């Protein structure tokens, strides 16, 4: 499964269980996107006592990595219902931000 690297920056709330965290993803143009999600989405065993920021990843799929894109960039779509605070699910990121394994 592919994933895009991000940073979980803080614990937001304990309820509803298992809690909520804030994460940031910076796209290829330098825009920082904001996410509020359950800790388990990031696959890192986060809890309230974690030392933030914590490097993490969001499940995704690469939808384009060639053709009209600049070299070194890929377009991704987030999986598992994850979306940025504004509802965005597709992002242009640097290829080195994506783990393809």
C-alpha cells in the first residue's frame, strides 16, 4: 500500500474514543494542508503522551506520476475517507514524499 508522509503535530481531543489528532501535509507547491483524524489512520501508535511533532503517513494511491506533471511530482488521492479540513482528497506532492511499499 502507498502512503504519503506527513507530520502529526498535536493531540486534539480524547473523545470520541480513540481520540483525535491534528496532522499537516505540505504539497509540492509548499501549501500546508490541515487534517483532523483518528490516530490509527497514521499507523504510528500515537497517544496523548506522544512527543509531537511525530512523523507519520496517510494511506493513498498514486493517480498520476508522468505525462503532464513536472518531473519528480506525483498526484495522489487519499484513502480510507481521509480528507483535508476543506474536503480536499487529491494532492500534488513530491515523489519522495510517497512510500510505495
